[in-house]
C-alpha cells in the first residue's frame, strides 16, 4: 500500500474527532497483506479516558481483529507524531512500521523530543517513515485550534 493512501484514511478518521470535542488525530493499522485492520481517532473527551489516543484505540482494535497482541508485519499510519505513551504501545505491540504525518515539537516521541520506537536498548525495531502528507495533517490540527486561541 502506498503510504499516502493510508494517511488519507487516517486523515478521514482525524476529521471525525472534533464532532465530540477531541483533537483531530486519526490512525489506521494496515495488515502485511494491505488490508485495513483497524482505524480510530482521538476519543479522550468522548470517553473521559486520558489513554484514548487514536493510536491506542487502533492498536486495541487491530489486536482484537487478529486475536493476537503481536502486530508484527503491520503498519500504523497516524496523522501526528506519537507521544511517549503511544510510542511505547507501538513497541509493545511489535508494530513493524510507523508512518506519521505532522511532527509534534511539544510532545513527539519518535523524532521531535525523543526516539522511543528506535531506541536500540529496546527489544523491537520499528521502521519509521515521517512527514507523509505533513501539511495536510498539520492543517487539520491548525484548523481545530485556531478558533480556540
């Protein structure tokens, strides 16, 4: 699957989040054979759950769909660089590839502040492809926050 296509699916998910007051971040998990296993968007406000980030919800749904916690061979596409919690979940679930759009200078744990998923001290290697449709991903976030400032 071309990563732009996966990111377009994640962007569609992100655009659903503001309807319930959540920050527009979307994620999809693609199987090794190119099928979409799961998709999600932020639901922290909706669920009153601080862990309900798009990545966490997508990982849970993909593991449930597979009946397996190991997501080896799978790709996670997410519109915003993951935070430390989500980066840890990516490593713990053994996701093979992370594709993300916008960089997060305030909380990014893959490139911007830390590099949790590629830390050589950990027991899993994750390929990272960054900046996919970065402007589109950043625009969705900017459009959400501008009226709030």
